[in-house]
C-alpha cells in the first residue's frame, strides 16, 4: 500500500501513514483537528511507477537469462503500454536494436 502524507491545517503537523486511498483521513495527533491528505498525485504516481518498473525489469531479466530476447522484448513492449516509463521505453529500444542487428 502507498504511503500518504497528512497535514493538519490547524497546527501544521505532518504525519506519514500507510493506508489505502479509500481510508478516512486521520485526526491530528497534536490537536485532534481533521487532517488533510497532502501528498501530491505526482509523487504518489512516481513511487508507484518505480515499484512497477522494478517488478517489470525483474521479469524481463528472467527472460533474458534464459536467452529469450524476443519474449523479453515483447513483454517490455506490452508493459510500456501500461506503465508510462522512460526506463522501460529505453529498454524496449535497446532490445529492438539488438534484435535488428
Ligand atoms: Zn493539529
């Protein structure tokens, strides 16, 4: 589950909490005021992508270890449609040029 930051709008305290998006926002531990989720959607997405990237590259490396370059290429190409990642795109390009040569 992702880590969210919550900020108290009354006293400015910021806490981090692992929870799902649908969980209710917590109350401030200092003053009891309703806290607001303040992590930006961008930073949430980028950590999410980094996590997916890691898993995708791990799978692709499994294919490459077995010498299945075509499978790795096809897999990464498919993955790049779901995960908008420069690193995956670069890996696809690298494998593409490897396959062409
Ligand atoms: Zn507070």
